[in-house]
C-alpha cells in the first residue's frame, strides 16, 4: 500500500468517526464492541470535537492515571513525549497516544475526552507511519520502548533524516524541524529543508527558524 492510499484510508476512518450520528452503521458497530452508548452519545452531543468543550488542565496524577489506562488498552505513546522519556527528561507538555484500529482509537478517545494534553491518534502499522522525521520513530507501551534503527542513529549522531513523500505537509514539517532542533539539538539536511521551504505559501518566519537547524 502506498503512503497516499494509507493516508486516504486513515483519514476516511477518522472522518467517519468525526461525523458520526446514532443512525450510521459505525455507531452500532462501536456499541457492539462494548463501547458505552452514553459515552458515545456524549461525544456526539458535544459537537464531535477533538476535546470536550471547556476542558481544563487536569492534575498531573490524573493524567498519569489516564495514560496508564490507555497503555493497558493497547495504546502506544509516541513523538516528543517518548523522546523525552527515552532521554530521561521531565516537562512533557502533551502526549500523543496511538491505537492500531478505529475501535481501540474510539475507546481511547472517549476515555480522555476531558484531558486537553492527551491526543489520541490512529495508525495502521507503526505510530507516526505517515510522519516524516526520524526522531519521531520512538514509542513506548506496556512492552517498553520500541525505537527504529534510524531513531537510534539520529539520537547518537544528532542528524535526522527527513523522508519526503506526497503526504508531507511542508509548513507543519518545518515547524517540527524547528521544534526538534531546539529541544534535542538535532540537525537536518539543508537540501531537504530547502525543498520544503520553497513550497508556495510557506510563512517566511517559519522558514527562517527552521533553517537554523540545518547542516
């Protein structure tokens, strides 16, 4: 399966959940898997938002408890939170928790609907499979850490590759380059960063900042 086809399929599944009503087949499918109808109805009544309206930052202990529950449900924490844990750093600002199918994704989403710093994400094969920075290829779950060889090499050398494909959002990628460069002292191939920077409509300030982390 190509990256583009995978992206289309995942987006289609997410869109179906984001627009769900109690008259659609997905509603009955989710109820039949054990998802509480009351929780699903609450999500629909609150406007299908990514987060419950007026969500406030919850106590740290509450967030830890919710994360442990998500891991027990089969979730996998990836991205910046995983990198910081791998480096024994504190101060995680948010968490991306990935689930491998739409049913487990919905269960996870509904479980932390009131926590604004936990994002529940969907994947098919590996977390961040649609993303483009090697430094993100680290995750941890109940089974411990899972890091790709590219990730290990990135953290050892301080040099991160960027896999450009048709699904990359250039401006978001440039923001992430700046973020990882600043947080972890990583450098990125200047030719690839320039290729992103030359995309029409890119904010010049974002380009300028990202170019500080090239080599």
